[in-house]
């Protein structure tokens, strides 16, 4: 190309839509091999009087092309940035993926509710080892070596043999009665939630692993009447006002007298229905007045103090309260069951 006008250059610059093409056009218009560079090298061949005018014309053309190229470059760079921003744009109004909020298992909620009821009465909360010695699980709780609960058919042993050295998975949270009293002077009011283990066959209401809450009160002049009043209050708080309780004789090695306790059916108010087996009552827990031998085992004076204890299964409370028909629903982790109690 021997010659290009300003109008032609302006049209070509305006038509470029790519920075790479603009670089090529810049080299063609004002680069080292452009027509302007060629004409500048030929200025020496012109008569001396024509050189200033020709040089000024070339400089004017260079500045004009350079200005137009710079303007177009800024336009293309701005357009490229706009495209990049649009491609990477984040719309804050879009619905984002949200993980479902977690919630407590029904057994955890039930245990926490029971604990809350008793802590409101002034009871402390304690916990202890799940792997326990026979000395705490049986001996200190007035359970002789001939008692059937100490057989392997009832208890899961870690170390079996000499009763003095036996180690087992605790069959109840009652060993914490002894451990707590060993470290505390009376009065004692304590609630002990925790897992326990027994050699039970899985059925609708039994499992080898379940959750128990043990309660213990030790003070001056506590009696069976205090135990009944405490359990009456608990049942009304847990199952609702108007619940009645019934206690009937039973036997536990560590309480004397001992009793089983039933609550009037919250579904039929004692009239009889499927929930209570048409008896009007639902059996819930074992309880009794602490045997003096237990006090002697921990160094308490049974002539100066007395106390009562009770133990209730958390699964039992949840089964009855929510009408669940099989204990396996608590640990199979079927979301269709668990989500009902969110």
C-alpha cells in the first residue's frame, strides 16, 4: 500500500472488533514497516525546502492514527471486561443450596426433658463409666454373688471369673449412686442419665443397649411418701396434669421396701385402651427406699439419714408417650420415623 487517507484509516479502525486484529492494524498503519515509516525514511530524498511540510504531514497522520487506535483499544478492552464480568456475575437473589438443619434425636430430647424436670427441683446431674466393676455394679448395691442378675445370661462381662476382679458393661446407672455418695456428704440429690447394657434379646420393648435415668435422694427423714410425691410431680410434668400413679410391692436388692410404679394412661385417662392394654395403667419404673447396707458401703450412717432411689428407661418413656410400637425405630435411623419428632 503506497497511500492511505485518514477517512480510510478511521473506517478500518472502527470496524475492528478484536484486540489481536487491532494490533495487526496498528503495525500496518504506524508500525516500523508502515507506509508512514517508509515515507519518513524517504524524507532525505526530497528537496530541502519540501522536507518540513512533508514531515509535518506525516507527523499529523501518525498522531491521528495513533489517537484513533488508542480510543478503539480502550473501547475493546472495556467491552472485554464487561463480557468477563457478565460471565462471572453472581446473582445474590438465586436460591442457594441449604443443608437441612440438624435436630436432636427423640431419645436425647426425652432424656433432656427428664433431666430438666429434676434439675428444676434442685437435683444435680452426674455421669459415670459404662465399663464398670462388679464391686460397684453389684456388691456395693447389696447384690449377692448368688443373685441371678450376675449370671452371664443377664450381664455382659468384659472380664469374668473371680467376683472381686470382674469387669462388665454396667447393667444400670445405679453404680453412680455409690460413686457419687463416696465423693459427697449428705444431703444428696442427683440424677444420672446414661447408656446401660444387658444380655436381652431384641423385641418390641427390649434392647441389649438402652438409656436409663437413675434418681437418688439422701437426706434426713426421707420416706416412701417423699418418693411417691416426687414421682407424682415428675409424671404430671412429663405426661400432663392429672396423671395418677400407683405403686405396688416389688423386690430390688438395693432398696427396701421396693416398688414398681405405674401411671394412669394419658391416652384414655385410666378408662382402658390399646395403649395401656385396657388396664388403665402403664408400668414405667422401679423405685424404693435405699437399703441401709448401701449407705454402710459408702460410709454413711443409716441411723442418721435415709433416702430413696428410682430408675426409668428413656426408651420406655418415649415409646409410651409417642405411641411407638417397636424399640428398633430409635436406632434404625429411618428418617421417616425420626423426622416426625423434629
